[in-house]
């Protein structure tokens, strides 16, 4: 296979917690990095192709059960984020005014 040289960037993507757990476990089971797994899924999706065969889909089904991932494709545009009640409020120190010296 002819390898393609790419430039990868670090990103701060937010993702549903259980979905991430399934993805990480799947990447581990396939001996891939999470990044490589996501790139593969996306490249297949962009071409309208299935990213996984039947054996991998069985693994995914088991992992979804383990991590209680009950979301489906139908839920993808209807997700709302839970408000974090345990987050500590941000307290800022009051600004102090610096006085200039008279000379």
C-alpha cells in the first residue's frame, strides 16, 4: 500500500462520555490509536461506506453493553448536555488599583 503523508493537528473535541469509552475500547481491541480509528471511520463515512465488518460490529455491540451506551444514530441531532452541578464556581480576585507615585 502506498502511504500518504498527512499533517495532524491537536484538537479539543467534546464527545459523549460513554461513546468515548466505547471508541477507546474498540481502538484498543483493533490495536489502533483512537486517532487512527476516528480517521478511518470518518473517511469511510465521507464515501458512504460502512467502516466495520460483522465481527467488529459484534465487538461494538458488546462494548456498548459494557459501557451502557444506549444512544443510536437517531439520537445524533437530539443530544443536550447535562449541566454540571458539581463544578466549582469561578472566583476572580478583585482588581486592585495601582497608584502612581508623585515625584
